[in-house]
């Protein structure tokens, strides 16, 4: 009986480990997709602000269109939730920094600073996507 119990415990442990790996894999795939959408939305918000800036010469003079604002809010919330589910601490820290940068892109009150933040965000996005890919590959070694 002790051998049978150990075998059953090992099988249960392996099943939990497999389930956790599948969860991480699925979360990271979805996170890649949502990050791509989020960066595009941050860019769209910048373009909206730029249009208004050309008319008024004032940055962030008015609110974003409701539809865009809601889409940004929803997508950023989804990204935030998925970031917190990332097991690898180093990657999660990088992702939180990216989330903070995305948010600052949307609230900065100066055109030049907004442009600089958006450029930083795109660079950070290009650096973080391969890191996510690396963790995805490690998940199924």
C-alpha cells in the first residue's frame, strides 16, 4: 500500500504541475495578444491627442472619444490581471514597468514628453515580447 500511495501522490503532483504549466502557457499567449493591442491603443490615443493639439495648440485639451477610452480601460485592465498571474518574477517586474509606462503615456500633459513616453513604450514592447517568448518556450521544456 505505501508504494501505491506514493505512486498516486506522484501522479496527482504531476497532474497539478501539468495544469499549472498549461495555465501559464495560456496566460502568456493571451498576454502577448493583449500587450500588442494595448500598445496600439496607446498609439491611437496619442494620435487623437495630436489631432486636437494641431487644432488648439494645447496638449490633452479634451477627453478621448468614449469608445477609445473604454477600449483602453478594458484592455489595460485585462493586461494588468494577466501580468499578476505571471509566475516568473523578473518578467512580471518588467511587465509592471511596461504597464506603468503605458499609463503615463495616457496622462502626461506635454506633447514632447508624451511623444518621448510613447517612443519608450514601443522600445520596451519590442524588448519584452522576446522575453515572453523565452518564458513560453521554457514552460514546455
